[in-house]
C-alpha cells in the first residue's frame, strides 16, 4: 500500500505514516479515544466505524483507494464509564500549554506558578475551574485578589480538560489536528 499526496508526486510507503493519530468518536459524536491510522482504517474496513473528517491524502492498494481519516465515528454506541483527569500541577500546566493565563506568554515549567482565580482567602478552592497557570510576574501583580480587582483578565475560563484531549496532550505536546476542534472543545 502507498500513500499518494497528489498524482504528480512519488508515493510514500505507508509504514512511514502509520503513527498518524486519529480521533475516535462514539456514535453520539462524543470523543472517546485516539488511535493510530492503521487501527482507524481497520475499523472502517470492518464496518465498525465511518470517517467523519479526512485529509486530502489517499492510501491506495491494487484494488482500493481510501482518503486518510483524521476523525472516525463508531456506528454503534459504546457505553464508556466516566473518567476524570486527575488534578495536579503537571496536568494544569499541560491543560494551559505552559502559557501564563494572564499575559499569554509561554514559559518553562520551572518559571510558572499555579494561581487561584478566586483566592483561597476569599473562599476559592483548589480545583480545575479555579486554578490557572501564571508566570511569577503576573502572580505577584494579582496577589491575593480576583483578576477583576487586579485589573487583569484570563485568556480563557479554566475547566477540567476532556479525558481524550488530555490523552492526546500526553502523546503529542505539539497539539492536535485542526479537524478535531469541533469535537473536543466547547465555545465557552
């Protein structure tokens, strides 16, 4: 099998591309896993899944041509037990992309702190929706106040990351395929 990027170029042997990540959706369009390209194609050919999003690249064999999927959806609903991402410093840094949620700058982990949006002294809790990554300068500027009291604003409202997105972050810190956006994130 070969992957063709377009008709004019030389084909790329498929074994070089099988580490490509594919988002797996349940029949209800809920993201439930991330698999490699080989597994995704197997699920499609077995009739267990269908491609929801594809790239312009194709995989060709002597008798078949298939566009490379970036998102597949299972045809039958699979009941998945709820799994939450464990709250920890490392996981908050991963969620926020090692970026200060006040100034937007990216830093090394050793230069970042965790900041309580609503300070503990004002009743804030140490949980996903109240803790963000902050550089030391912004954390000192905010001090023991709410962002509005310090004249600061957050880049985005903190919340627990979806388990599938978190798994992908662990596999590939660089990010995700753009076509995954509408399946992994809400607009808030």
